[in-house]
C-alpha cells in the first residue's frame, strides 16, 4: 500500500552503505554506485542533501568522499525520509486544502494518522539497526574484508 520512491530507497541504501563499509577513509560515491548499483544522477543529488541536513559529512580532496556526520545509532530512517521528502516536488494530495467534505473530515485525518504512525516507527529504526540486519543476513562489509591481521 505505502510506496517508497526510488530516490528514498537510494538514499537509505547509500547511508547504509557508508555506515556498513566505511573504514578510516571516507566512502566515495563511485564505490557506492559499484556496490549498490545506484545511478550517479540520483546518488550525488541525494548525498549533497544529506550533507546539508547533517546526516552525512562531505570530505573534499583526492581521497574525499562521504562519512556519517554522527554515530550510526543517532541517525534514524525517519530522518532520511524527511530529507528526501523535502527534495521531492510532487505535492501530497493529503496536504491540499481542497476536496470533498468526506475527504477532508474522514479520509485525510485517517491517512495523516497512518503517516504519523509510520514516521514514528521509522524514527525508531536507526542505521545501526540496519547494519546489524545486514551482518545477520551474512552480507560482508568491504572494510572488514580488507582488514589484514598478519604481522
């Protein structure tokens, strides 16, 4: 019933990729594109908005890229949803002031309550939670794969 836009899916995947694969070096957008298959035209736009919103930090220079601006446990999926929704240009019909009396007094309040409930749940899910799920699913982090303990 509820749909997620491509841009939102890509934003969540990009932040998760940065959190899951980041080592001491920032993660470059090309690496995210390679691992996740996110088209660069979506990716750069979304990453810049996430930097402006304080979810990510951009690092300039030849070895630059992106890293989380805060700890994984302090970034929620709800926060990412709000950043991406602010980018989207289409208006939500629920927010329009016109319509039938049934729409205004019955349908819209129910839909707004469902949206609020959904956002409350998304606010409770952190990037740390998603990283743990990725680990439990057996997805290997490239950072962990590069660690060499030999002396």
